[in-house]
């Protein structure tokens, strides 16, 4: 079924505007007659944030912004799905065009700007599928015109705690003015304090819901020191490393590379993976990490794990590789376990991190 879907849909999607193609993909998943996937090999299971993941390969936030297709995505073999970014109130995001393929570079640039149907619409969908099982995280963000952005995150944690497997506090999108300022100094500490307080308060009503923080790959190492220090002292449950980058590697060839917005896909891999390793050595095992940014093969997924990721996420590579990539990644990870005679992926997490931090900085 996955091969047939890729064969029929991807050639058509390449002819469409990137955002129209994305809309078509979501609608197709709503209609596709997907059965339950075969059970994953038990060696791919991951225990993180108090949750049991059947495999470590997740759909990153950005694909299913409004929680329209989390269950079809799980049936395609993802170990977990992160929906959103969700904002408290509906907002249109930035003007179109705002999503651009870089086919020569296998990259994507977006400046969507947290386009969201709003919390009420997304909450209704997640409540309706609450008995379906599977791990579905909720990526939360602030409204562009909010006068209390920290309050936006708190309200979303309160609202979604009964239906979210975990939360990702997204303070790293480059497409909402001033949002990345929340990664710095006292305001970051206040954000974490209030988010964790909401987590703890809601756990009495809805059970424990882990809170993760998603950061940009563009932070400096001194800024990363502060971010990790605050995250550890405030006892967040994990971090996602990282979001899109505003940098433009000099090797980019596609004309669309000049577009404003956040760059994802293959060109992001070196920077995001280095930041993952830098974060891993600073966290010192205090909590697990999710590695995202540039994964387009089993080998790159394995590299993320060895750089410090307990779990990985992808999205942009599906534009170029198709849905069969999910199975390819899982097969590569199983081969790595067999070749190294490892009992689980946990034995591979962070094995290359220290060495990576000694390498030259990626360009």
C-alpha cells in the first residue's frame, strides 16, 4: 500500500505548489484504506519520558498541524506522531507563497508562521480519537499578536493534558517575530517554571504528561549552556533538537534558497546533528532527547541516535523519498543492532556525541 501510494501520489504532488501538495497528501491519508501495520521488532522499542514507543521513528510537527490524520500516520508505521504547532486562537499565518521545495538540495524552506485552526478545533479531533491508542504529542505555540505568550503555553498545556501523550513547547520557530527570544535569560526560566507547574498541576487530573522544549539549531554554545542548565533545574522531561535554521549553507544550489524562512531537510543535517551532540553532552543523562533535522535515510537516523537522540523525527525528507523511508529507517536500525550485537537502541544512544563535539563546526 505504501509503495502504491508513493508511486501514484508523488509524481502528481511535484507538479503542484508545495502547500497545495501538502494539503493533497493530508486529504489522501484521510481516505486511504490503511490497515494496522505489522508489529515492530521488540528491539526497536524505546522507553522515554515515561512512555513506551514501539519504534523510535516519529512524524515531526508541521505535517499534521491540525490533528487531522494522526491515526493514518501511525498505521503507516511511525512510532509516534507530533501534531501542531497549535496556537490558542486560530490564525492564518503568513501570506502565501510560504512553502518552497529545494529539489537540487533536498531541502525545504517554510515561513508558514504558525497557521493554526486554533485549540478548540484541534482539541475536538484529539478527544474524538482518544481511545485509539498510540503516542500522539502536541506541539504548542503562542499566537502572533498575543500579549502574554507564556500564558498561551500554559493555557494549551491545561487544555490538552487529557488528550496529549506529551507536549513540545515550541519557542524556536523563526517565522513568528520575537518567538526565539523566549529561549533566552529570565524569560526562558519563567516559561519553563510555568509550563512545568502546569504539567504538575494537571497531572493530578489527567495523569502525567511529559513537557519537552524544542530549540533552534542556531543558538550559540553559551546560550545552549544556559538553556540546558535551566531545563535541568526546572526538571523538564526532554528536549527536541532542533527546529529549522535561518542560516543558508554556502553549498545550496537551488534558486529558492534565497527565500526567507526556516530551512529544513538534508542541508540542515550537519548543524542540527552537531547541536544534538552538544546538547547530549551537557544534559548528562538528565532526560532524553529527540533528534530532528535532515534525516533522509536509515544511516542519518542512526547518526542522530549515536549523536544522542533516543528518538528521531522526520518530515521534509518524505517530500523527496516518500513514505517507504519509514520502513527503510527501521530496517537499517535493526541491521545496526544485529551487526553490533546490541540488545537495544539504548546501547547506541550518544556513542559518538563526545567525538562529534571535537570536530570542526559544520558550514
